[in-house]
C-alpha cells in the first residue's frame, strides 16, 4: 500500500459529472517496477461518456457565465491544492507509471505551472474592436468558449498532460470530459478530487478511466454536444480521431509523436552538449514526445563526443534499485520495440557502445549506438526508450536535410556557439520547437506543439487558450449623426 499523507487521494472510482461512481468492471493498475497490481479502478463504458457529455453540456453555459475572475479564483485554489499535495501526487504517479520519484515531483509542479498560468490567462481572453470599413458601421470580435471538450491523454505524463488540457479549457469557460490512459488513471482521478475540493461546480469535469479507448473516442467524435477534442498521444491514433471527427467537422487539438534531432556542431561546448543530450534523451527513460531520437554529431568532434556520452550513460543508475534515475519502460510492447530497434540497427551496421540489453523486470539498459544511417528504423520511427543513436554529419546543409527528413516535426535541438548559425538553424529546422544549447525546453510560458504530422494547436502560453475559444464577429450599423 502507498503511504500517503492523504489516503483519500487514491481514488479508484470514476468521476462523472461531479459524483464518484463505481463500476462493476475494474482496470488492474500495475506498478511497472514490481508488476504488482496497486489498485483496481472503475472501467467506464462508452455509455458513461454519453452521460458525462450530457452533464457537461448542461453545466457548461453556467460555468461560462461566471466572470473570468471567478474561474481564475477556482484555478488558483486548485493550483494551491495540487502544490500542497505534491508529495502524495508524486507517490501516486511513480507507483502507476514507474518514473523516479524526483521526476514525478517535477512533473506535478510542471503541471501545476499550467494551472497557475491559465488562472492568470483566464482574465485576458480579450475581444477586439476593429476600425470599420464604413463610417456607419462598428465591428467587434468576441472570443467565446468552444463548448464541451473531450480530452484524451497518454501514460507518459499522467499528471501534466491532463493538467495542460484542463487548465486552459476551464479558464476559457469550457466543460471537459477526460479519458486518461488505461495504464495510469490514478493521477488524473487525484487531480479530479482536488478540483472538486477547490470548488469546481458539478458537471463541469468528468474523468473516465476506461479500457474501451476506441468506444470512448468514437463517442467523443460522434456526439454533437461535444464540440472539440484535445488529444495527446501517438500520430496513428491522432489520424484515427481526425478521420472520425471529419463527420461533424469537429475542432481538434493534436499533440502527437516526434522524432527529434539533436545536432552537435564542432564549435559546441561538448560537456554541455553531453549533459543536454542525457537530459533530453534519457528523461522519463526516453519516453517523452520531445525526447531526442537522432543525435547528429559533426565529423571532427564525433569521437570525442561519443566517448564522453558513453562515459556519462554508463553512470546512469537503473534497474530495480530504490534510487534509480532511469525508470522501467511502461509495457512489454515498449520493451519489444526498443529491442527491435537495437537489433535492426546492429544488423545494418551500427556499433553497440553500451547497454542494448533488457534488465530485470521492465528495465532496459541505457544504450548508445553509433555509425547509425538513414536506412535504420530508428531514423524514421520514435523509439520511446533509452536508446541514444548517433549519426555522423559533415555540413550544415546535410544535417538540416537529414533533420527535416521525417514526417514528424515536434522538437529539435542544436548545440553551437556561432550566433549566425543559431539563427539559420532556428529558421531552417521544420520542427515546432527548437532548443538552442539546451536539452530542456518545456514550460507553461511557451507554446508547446508540433508541425507536420506531430500535430495541430499549442499547449501553454497565451496561444494555448486559442484552442478553446471561437471567434465571433459582430457587425453593427449605427446612425453616425
Ligand atoms: P496512444 O496509444 O496514442 O494512446 C494515447 C491515448 O489515446 C490513451 O489514452 C489511449 O487509451 C487512447 N487511445 C488509444 N486508441 C484510441 C482510439 N482508437 N480512440 C481514442 N483514443 C484512443 O499513445 P501512447 O503510446 O499511450 O503515448 C505515446 C505517444 O504519445 C508517443 O507517440 C508520444 O510521442 C506521444 N506524446 C505526444 C506528446 C505531445 O505533446 N506532442 C506528449 C506526450 C506523448 P489507452 O491507454 O486505453 O490505450
């Protein structure tokens, strides 16, 4: 059992329209380190989504009619409760997802940052008055909530991915029906508990753990009372939702997969580049959408960089030890994908410099591969595991072409001291985010999101609110006398 200061945060019932409701069918939530079942959570059916959407549809206009200040006050109270309970929330998160406790705590505070940001932003959803095209006309633009939102989130950030959606949606005056990943429902239910304690009116939020992702996704797409879907997950599921949502021309925000290049030029600070590479590649055991997937190193510093990287990677603590830095992978399927990528690369000529093997349980040894080429699966597919794959390059033109040679366009990273090159690379990389001399880029202050097949829309910053508002133009004729 988890030793929580507030055991009531370990909620296992579904949160439907403000009530905690138990369902007969249960989802076994397993700890990825021990493999043991840590909780059994109510498994919602598509009919629960219909019920939650009905309740949200009734509650949404009332929520939208509050003043921005009243919605901001709720978000601020919710933020404070999340921060006050950060230790318990981190324990719950680590128990269901496996990431190290320190990383889990950072995630809780990172997610809380979005709640605080949108508490402030709620008051700044301004309209516009336009200079009219005729002297007897007055033109206004209103920004109004889109209505009921369906949110679907993945397991890799069980707290932050849902916080990043709920905070701007609630700030804008939307009601939300959320479906967390089946592997990690506990963190989102705990967030729902704290939202209720912060005074969120009944009906405005529902959280539906479910193993019927397809059924709930279809209901979100087909129910006309739900006006918008915000999804974070794989590009494949993003494509399914986009196709299904076409029937009702439903609004979509999609935060999808990535294939981030990490580029090290010969004038870079190599120690800083190695440190940034470790942070970007191995955080969350490589299971983040902005994780480095392809490391490009310029010829003349290739060997020096690789030696430093291998030394640093060998020091990472992993395996079933209390203070592991690199946690387990989420599932057998995730391990199989990583193993297949190593086997494919090695069969096509890559050199295995360290790691490459499965450890006990669901842990995988942090791995460095060199002599990578564009023919290997890792050059086009997200590994989502602790594999550092190093490619050589000679010229800036060559590395820009290789970095952009992917259907994805989420994050990218560049290490160089040349200011002219920094500008050229920022402009040339076809990715929604560029880290320059840093491997950590995510913050609530900035617009997070991708281009190409990495998605639509942005989360965070003042731009994040745009995904939850409609523009309405009003044209008013007056007597100018
Ligand atoms: P996933 O398989 O796409 O699952 C994500 C969510 O979608 C889960 O809640 C899942 O439910 C649900 N789902 C699955 N099939 C569905 C369907 N047919 N209709 C509706 N919902 C469906 O992704 P994942 O493997 O869990 O997550 C990893 C992926 O997410 C990676 O590609 C990663 O890059 C991406 N990601 C992107 C961002 C970003 O901000 N761009 C952030 C984090 C992760 P179940 O859990 O029940 O299957």
